[in-house]
C-alpha cells in the first residue's frame, strides 16, 4: 500500500513532529544514527523557510513516491491518498480491505471506520502511541496534531512555493496531480497515461 499526501501538507506535519520531538531523545537517536552511518534527524529551530529549502533540496520523499509511480500498474501495489481518506474514510478502508483480501463482519465495520477517524485517533492517542508518548513534548496530543490540509498556504512564502514548483516540475503530470489532490482529483494512478 503506497500512501501519498501533498508534499506541502506533509512538510507542515513534519514541522510539528520535529518541533515537539524531545531534544534529549533526538540527541540519543542521532548518536546511534551517526555510529551506524544513517542520516541524522534534523533539529528544529523554528525556521520553517530554511527547513523547507533543505527539505526540498533533499527531495527523498518525492523520489520514494516517484519510484512507486513508475510501477503503478503492478497489481501488488495499491495507491492510497490522504485526501481520499479524509473525503471518504469508509470507502477507502473498504478499498484497502478488498486489496488485502480482508473480510470483516458488516456489524463491525462502522466501529472500525470510527476508530480510524482522526477524531478517534486524537482522543485515543495516548493508547495508540503507548510508550512513544514519551518522545514528544505534550505526548500524543501534540504528535497527533491537526490532521488538516492547506496549512502551508499560511506558512510558506512565494520563494518556498517556487522551490516546490521547481521540484514538482521534474515529475510527470499524472504523479503531480495525484500527489497534490489524490485519486478523486487525478483519477486512479493505474489509468494515468504518464
């Protein structure tokens, strides 16, 4: 299951995670990462614009999605987009369950959909994150933050958006439409011509 989201929205979510991640935990993880030759987790200094330009320059998330896009017709892959989940959680969960061959009793289905909703995850965050609560200032309440789209419109500058546009121009029109809007906007990735 390949999950996508508009990169600008994913970036805003990542800023929240980095801002709330405890420095002491980050330092410990980075010490281990350095010893293993793994890229370090960046610190957060509150500079959204500076971090955005570094994040765009790295581009690893986009390369990751682009590698799956090239194989989008492989029947072993299912593309799921955050926007589609927000628009029709029940329908998207049914699509995922069918793809995975999971059969669920009809009476249980409404409870599963409710449990997967953002409101339920926010409400039950301490249980969902369990011991991971300790990694974030404010625990799950700050990790599971807003779940919204479009916050980037208020935060990113014209220069930031120009950088994003430059990166997006490297991808096929179909991939770009899907990343920015999901299946409901761009159509099923399997049928995309590019």
